[in-house]
């Protein structure tokens, strides 16, 4: 397998954790999102990812876009250890946490959106930071209220087992801290994410451990 | 089952199509996203949906947030007809289309984001429309390039069978047209979405057919 990735991409980070948890080795193909106007926008890469975003997974002849589609594919083709364990109700809980991050928080704060706000809308740094904080803080606040009262939450989002929920939460917390969000305001999220980040599969997937880290 | 919905919500529209395709009856609980500052922000509803967004599905004691988590749950608990048919590779294709809509296009253009741009960023209508067009047009353009060359595409995104991909595409096309995007620039998308919209399960899920339609 081959993963097109950028060390700091939250979406690529999710997939790197999944590959590590499943014990799958892969070639790391770096795509620099800022250099030369963005390597993800070059024709060679857009032939694989028409959106011009990372990650993309190559598995034999298969080209798979979208981090959550990649992880569901890995789950179906390499079921152990399960990243979506439990009953259908449990999996709905796990997927809904993952999607709350992937649909409500991350899309509003990724590189291309922040670039548009700077270059086209001409937001100054204060207004851009307010935008970032608006979506990350309200998203983490809502997630905290779900997690703090749910009996399924353990040392990780779902008991003690790493799941798709943790795969999305850890990169989002990393990203929030990079933008100076005070994650200690969300104590359940902070506890879970900081515990998960110590696990080997998560640690090896972290931005600083990637070959293209700066 | 009970579905908290708003007639014009794209995410609720996806779930309504899924429920119809699976032949599941449900109580329709309208949540008006604009009235009284937004009924989705009232404490009663936020106890079910901490994010204050629709849809939420109630199935017995289960409260499920996030449209794609709801649809995966329905798929697991009511497998026929399959909304994720085929091989793992096929399902990755279907999920990646759905996620391309749900993660790259829709989050940037939903009600709360457009309200923030108007009320906080103070964008005028021209700048807000440019924002809307930027993400919908680039997203549909990327999706068109994927679909036009993929042999799996038939009269629908995946052959002739309604899948999760169509469930996401039809509401996005409806939404784009409401904001005056010229969908004819994306002929494969237009052909697929317009065909899907004629199917009974899709027609009955359309905004105009809902009890809270205006």
C-alpha cells in the first residue's frame, strides 16, 4: 500500500493511525500542501485525487480518497483489531463521534479554507483566529457534553479499545493546540486524546514522526 | 423510529431517503432552524443533539446523531435493500463520494456557517455568494471529474442501484440549485441526481413533500 500524506494533515493522520493499529506497512508518499502553491494541486496528484486533498490510499489497483472511506475499507479488508467494535448501536456512537469531528469541525479549519479567508475574504489574523475558535470550540464543547455523560466512554472514547472515534479525536486535538485552543476546557476530550496519543500506533502516526516533518 | 428533521436540511434529506428506501416508517419531528433564533438550539433538543444540528434519529432507547452514522446504522440493522452494495472496493468508492459531499462541500455552506459569515464576518451578499460558489463549484467540479470517467457509474452513481452516494448527491444538487449554481456545468452529476430524484423514495424525501415545508 501507498499513502499520499502530509505530516500535519489531520485527515492523513487519522489514516496513519489506522494503518499502524492494523499492523499494515505502507510506503509514505509526501505531498507538501504549501510548497510551490501546493503539490496537491499538481496534475499528477489530481489524477488520483480530483479534489486535490490528502490523504489518498493506493492498494494494488485501487485508488481510495477520503480518510473515513479509507478507514472503513481497511476495516473491511483487515478486520482485526476492529476499529468499529460492538453492536450496531455502539458503532453508531463511534461513527457519530468521528463524523462530528470530520463534518462539523475539521472542514471549517483546514488549510484551503484558512487560505481562502486570508487571501479572498481578506480577514486579518484576529478575525481568522475568531473563525477558527468559533468552530473548534463549539465543536469540542458539544463533543465534551456527549462524552462526559456517556457510560461507554472509558480511558478512550469507547471503553479501553482504540476506535475510529479516537482516530479522529487525536488529530483534531493536535490541530486545536497548534492554533492555541485551550483544550483543558474539555477535560474528557483532553484525558482521552492524551491517553490515546501515548499508544504506540498513535505515537508513530504523529506529525513529528513522519518523514516529511519540519 | 422518530426523526428530528427540517424540510430544507440536506443532512436530514439524506436520512429521509434512506428510511424510505428501506421501507421504514417513522414519526417526523420538525425542528425549525430559523424560527425563534433556531429551535435546534433550545435545551430540549440539545439534550439529544449537543451540537444543535439536525437530523437526530431516535430508535427505541438509541439516540443517533450525524446523518452518515444514522444511515450506516440503518444499513446494519435493516440490510435490505443494501445502500452499500458490492465489494469493499465498491463500498470505498460509494463512501468516498458520500464523504466528498459531506466533508468537502456541505459543511462550508450550511445554515450556521452562512449565518456566521453574515452576522460576524459582515460579508455582503456578493461576498457570501462567492464563498458559497467557491466550495460548491470546486466540489462538484472534482466530483464530476471522478464520476465522468468511472466505469461503475450508471444511471446512478453506482450502476442502477441507489446507494449512499446518491443519498448525499441529490440533496447537495438541490441545495446548489437553491443558491443558483448552474448544475448543468456538471453533466454527469446532473444526469444522475435528476434521475435519482424521480425515484419514489427520493421524491417522497424531498423538502417540498415534508410536513414542515414552507
